[in-house]
C-alpha cells in the first residue's frame, strides 16, 4: 500500500469521523466549510496535538514513545471527546469491552516503538488487523478475515444521507452491520485516534500531506530523526502547474463571491478538496455556485474543450482508492481561477438569445 494512499485514506477517515461528531453535537461552522476539506477538517487532529504539546515535551531525549502512548491511553480511556463517548456507547451495547480494545492496541503499538523510532502507518494497520483476527466475534459479516475498508458501513450511510443514524446511535444499524464488522470499525477508529497521537509527536513515518492538510504543527525532531532522514509520506502532485493565473471575470458574468478563498498549495502545504459524484460534477457545481448565471447550462459547460482540459488536469491527481477526495495540483490556489480558465469560453458557446 503506497504512502500516498495511506495519507489520503487517513484524511478520508478523519473527515468522516468529524462529520459524525458535527452531527452528534453541532460545532461552530467556519465560512466556506464545504468549499475545502482544510476549512472544516483538522479540528479533531489539532485538538489532539494541542493535548500532546500541553502534556509532553516532544523534543525530550527520554522515552517519548512511552509518554505518548500513556497519554493516548489516558485520553481514550478517559473518554475525552464526544467521539469516544459515542464509541463507548456502541461498544457497550454490542457487548464489546472498549477499554480492552484500547489497551491491546496500545500494547501492540508499544512493541513497535522501541528506541523512539517512528513507525509506518502500515505497521499500525497490522496491529489493528491482528487484534481483529484474534478477538473479533465471528458471524455472517466475517466472511473475510480482514475487512478491506472497516469504515465502509459509515461511508455507505454517508452516501445515502443517513450518517445521522450512526451519530444518534440507534442499535439497529449496528445489528444490521454485524458484530464482526462493528468490532472492526471500532478497532480502526481507535487506530485512527492513536495514529493522530503518533503523528502529533513525530512518531509516524512521513505523514507530510496529513500535517499540511490538517494544519498540524511539525514536531521538533526526536534524537532518532536527527540521525536519519525520514522519507516524505507523499510525492508532489502528479501534475505541476507553475501558477494558474488569476484571470479576469468573463464579460457578462457576475461572481457570487464564492470560491475566492486562497490556498497556498505550494511545496510546503497541500490542498485537498471533497469530490461530489465525479470531478466533472464537482467542477460544474463550482461553476454554477461562483457564476449563478451558468446554472441551467451544464450541458454547454461539459461540452467546452477548455473545461475538459481543466478536468483532465485535476483528475490526474485523483487516486481511485480514495475517489471522494482530490489532492489539488500545485500552483492552483482558488476555485474561481479554475472556473475562469474556461468560463469565458462557455459564455461564447451559449446561444445568442440566451447568453447571460
């Protein structure tokens, strides 16, 4: 499994968990929350990192790994978030001991962190899958020994617009999912929380795009990191655009004010966007939101060559394993610049009697 996929999968999972918590207890929504993952995503990871920084000196030469794991145990066993409270409720209702799951995940991870040496995401995934194989109750949902995507039940609910069913916590949904898959989901949620603790303390190999997307501070290097180079978790974007120019508003169109948020999206930062349906659907949606006059002319937009060129550029960065999230090519900074790259051509193609 590639480091790129590991990072994007982590972002997708955290986005889903944050959505659950938002439904469980609505939070202050920032402007443009659905325009960019970065504007909505990351508060959970940032909260954990603040907790780590407030309680542990990440530049310490002592046993950093043990300190971080003890802190993670106190955080999770102490139910220090709404998500953990929800998770305990589900586990109790299904007859699982969440305390036991947490302790075994931490114990398995501890064995990998000898000498404060950072571990890879796949190592943590192995700990989770070993726990599932040895402890998960078998039923009709355990046809496969290892669930390829433990978050699949939540993604299906999100697709159907029924994610609130998980946030509200009715038991019927988990009975339908099955005990094995519910246990797998709980283990992998614990894994994601634990992974965030390790990432915050610099104990996870790479994780560059995660830190950039979630707005996490880079921890000071541990003694182990100073003696060896830790590889980046993700390669630069497949397509590099030196800079997509800020083109003028096409004649006849009036911008709504949306899509003008600026994202650095340079060699030090990343910009991840949610994909709704497909890249084509997403860009058309941006176009009609930014220029409402284009609503109703979606067929003309899709038939415009410059639109399709831009879609091809964006699609080159789409990983088929995380189709709901797209890493924007470097050099693109605003959604309106994407739309202005083809909007003028769209206007020219509209019949004269209906041009905006």
